[in-house]
């Protein structure tokens, strides 16, 4: 997620509305794992579940986040599966999304 502080801030600004579109528990898992960099073991301990269960929940939350993101934005990824660009989809779909990508009509490169 972004190599410099400025790039990281841009990615987080774009992700925030998309995260808010997820149910609370999924959103929180992604904040911990991907925005705060908490370890899977720390997440498991926080939730009082096994490490395997924590990994599974984070993976499901990531899939749901990607589904929401792809509904609102065309997603370009690099060979390692990292998002490199978000482009808002059609104006009609953008009205449904209320996301950072869709509410900003220009492309976002990361």
C-alpha cells in the first residue's frame, strides 16, 4: 500500500469510503490487517479466535472489499496482485457507489 507517506495517504483516502461500505466486522478486520499492519496472531488474540480462523476471516473480508471496489471502479493490478490504479466506472454506477473512486472522476494511480 503506497511506498511513501503521501502515496499511503492517497490510498487510504480512496479506501476509506469503500471500507465504510462493508459490514463493521469486515471493515475492522481490514483496518487492522491492511491499514495498521497488525499480525494475524494479534488479530486472533483480539477476537479470541484461532489463528486459522483469523486468517480465514481476513481473506473473506479482502474478497468482499475487492467485490465492492470492482463494482464501483475498474481495478488495475500489477503482477504481484497489488492495486496500481482505480478508475471510476460509468456515471450511473458511480451514483450507486458513493466511494472514493467513484466520487472522484479522475483516475487514481498508486
